[in-house]
DNA sequence: AAGGATTTTATTCGGTTGACAAGCGAAAAT
DNA sequence: ATTTTCGCTTGTCAACCGAATAAAATCCTT
C-alpha cells in the first residue's frame, strides 16, 4: 500500500492546530498585558489581536486570570532557557561580563518582562505573590549563586545589585517609543542593543 | 475700626477651599495613576481616595486626561525643584556622585515617577509625546550638560547612560512590595535608601 | 460518511466606565 | 437683605467590561 493513508497531511494536525491557536492567543495576551497592564487589557482586545474572538479565550483558558498566568509562564520560560545556557568560560570575570551582556540582549528581545514586573510588583496582591514565588525567586537564587562564585558581593548588597542590574539593563527597551522620541536613538536596532549590553557590562565590571 | 470686617474668617476663603480640593484630588490621582496606570485608574476611585465624588473631578478638570496632565505636572515640578538645587561643590567627581545620590533619594521619595515613565513610554500616543516634550526632555538636557562638565562621556552613549541611571536608581523603589517579598529588604527604609544611593553612585563613578 | 473536537456567532448577565446636566447651599457681591 | 456666584452633590446616560452560555458552523479523525 504505497499511497495509503494519504489525505491527512499530518497525523496530529488537530492537536497542532489547537496548540497554534493557543499560542496565538498567548502571544496577543503578552503584548496586550505588557502594554496596558492586567486591568487595562480586555479579553476582547486580546482576541481581536489574535485574530479570533472572545469566546475562544473562555474555551481554551478558563478565565482572564488563567490566561495571564499562561502569558507569564511563557515569558519566564524564555528567560529560564536563555539563562540556563551559560557558557562556562575561561576568565571568570569575562564570563560574568558575558552573562550580563546576555541578560541585556534578552531584555531587548523581550521588553515585556520589565513591564510585567513593574505592573505587578507595585501591588501586593495574589498575582504578585504568584509571580514572585513561581518565577522571580528562582532567577534571583540563580543570580545569588553566580555572584558568590565570581566577585565577592556582600550578601546585604544583593537586592541592590539585582534591581540595579535589571533596571539598568532593561528600562531603555521597555520605553523604546519614548527613547526614540527623546534621544533619536532606536533601541531596537541590533547596534544599539550591543552598545547597551557593553555599556552595562562595563558599568558593573569595569 | 478695630473689630470691623469680622465674620468672614478670611477674604478669599472660597478660593483657598477650591485650591485645597484641587490639590487633594491631584494627590489622589498621582497615587492611583501610579498604582494602576491611566486605564486602570478610575475617576471614581480617585474621587473616593480624595474624599469627594466623581462629579467633582469633571468639574475641576475637564476630563480624565486633563487630570492626568495635572498629576504629571505636579510630580515633575517636584523633580525640577529638587534637581535645580545643585550643590556646586568642591571636587567635581564628588559633586557628581552627590548628584546621583540625590537622584536616588528622589526616586525613593517618589516611586510614582518611574511608573509613569514605564506606563506611558511604551505607547506612542499623544500622552507620551506630551510627557516627553513637556517634562522629560528638559531633564535630559540638564543631564547632558552636566556630564559634559564633568566626565567625558561620548555623546553617543548619553541615551544609554540616561536610561541605565534612571533604571538602576529607581526600579527597586517602584516595585517595593515585590522587593520586600522577594528579598526581605524593605526599600522604603531610610537605611536602605542610603545604601542604594551609595551603591549606584559607586557603580557609575567608582 | 459519521462522529467528535475546535471555532464562530450571538446573547445574557451584573457591573463599571467617563461624561454630563440639573439642582443645592453657602459664600460673596450688590 | 436680596441677589448672584460658584464650589459641590446627586442622578442619569450610553458604552464597555468580563464571564458564561447556547447553538450553529467548520474541520480533523476514524
């Protein structure tokens, strides 16, 4: 039976279609939540951006809250996979610098991350608690072990180091339209990203 | 005529009352806009926090948009007066460090500022344009002239320096509840503010 | 071709939004 | 003392919100 079982382009076309739709909705949710915050984003607008309708969101995700969690899971999933790929290098100082550059490049590729942090970190509600315990604390622990390995950063200064690094590395990308208007520099350009990565790396490790 | 013209406690009691009410509303608006963004903040909640009613906001300010502008004017008015009080010091390097510490202290006292920037800087709408041209550009020009005076920062790096400084100095205060939960450090404490000011100052000018 | 999962369309519900208009009452002007 | 002014309160409005539902349409699977 040479040409048997034709017709169906793929055995799991259904599951793939389902997954593709979910991903489209999540992608639209990430953009919209990052732009307007949880309250400001409506499921109707998310559906419109995803090219579907509001009813489908209720079908795939139980609620707006669950959709938000799926969006955050996706973003921090990207961060986790990027961060775990550490190029255990030669000079420990240069390795640390490269880690910082890597973080800045990630912040440039995903400016939504800082927006989510600023949007949710200011209110002490259930969403913030979930975000911290599920995603931020593991990253914070990673950073703590790394700084111990390399430079001797006093334990008490770790919070200051963490937020200074995150803020310095990602703000310019999170307010890209403003930066363009204010300075004329387009921070989404590859050249600007590398310049900022080098600038922040040299700032922290001269 | 010793006790003449009594009765009226003050000649302009009416105007004073009006101004006091406006200020109460603006203060409530700053808190609410900073917490929930422009869309997430409702005029009813702002009125409730100000101890009045929603109709009064429409009376004093024509629209929610005008109220937002009044709130931003107030915040950046604080920044301007703080920034202009530069203590032309002795060692130019130490003077610059003190300027950075001063900026961090301001960011701690007014964490709303970064939230306004992140909230509005991400969308290229009319509010962002107004914010940049009216308030941010003058501060950016100030910074440019100061860095020229002191250290020889290449012109092309000024945008990177600006956003790195703003981000490093203020993020920790803008996500204070998150910081408390994540690290146990309360960034609103006087001691933590001074530590962060010194940390950022030494980061930029070792 | 039948069957079932995905998707669309439509509707309902309780609630919130910003803007507006009419009227109240005390201060101010005459 | 009467009238006018004006800061303020109250109630109303259409538009939109999120969530839930139901039924029909579409498409993959078998």
